[in-house]
C-alpha cells in the first residue's frame, strides 16, 4: 500500500467536506461499524472512513433526520432532568391564612 497516495486521498476528501461535523452512514460491519447507522464525526475521521470505504456521506434528508432525532433526544433528556428538580416551600398555617384572606 502506498501510504503517500492513501494520505493524499484522505486530504483531498477532507478538503471537499463542507460541514465541520459531517454525518456519515456506516457500510462495512467488519470495521466495528453498523450498516445504515448515521453518525456525526469530525471532518478528518469522515474523510478516513470515506477513503477506506467503511462509510458513505449521508444524504441531506438523512442528515436532517439524524440531527432532528438528536435534538429531540437532547430535549427529552433535559426535560427529564428538569422533572427531577422538584421545588417546594414550607409554608406556615399563618402564611396560608394570610394568602387566602388577601384573595377573598
């Protein structure tokens, strides 16, 4: 294997990638990948995966779906964390009476 040509190919592919963190779709299960699974990676790793043929660039629709799914997962996790924070205040009987008198 000509290492110079290999790394030159990786650099050329990396220069063509526009996104800072592109989404790639796994192809080759022999390299610990999962076929059809989208992953967001760095440009250099994406270029290496594309050069080796273990992944392909995701289509714009696949990228949009992947990023929407990730955003939904983050939102769900944040909501679950917020639900854990139960805030309460201990109020005396006198304070309750005062609050209810003001409303009547």
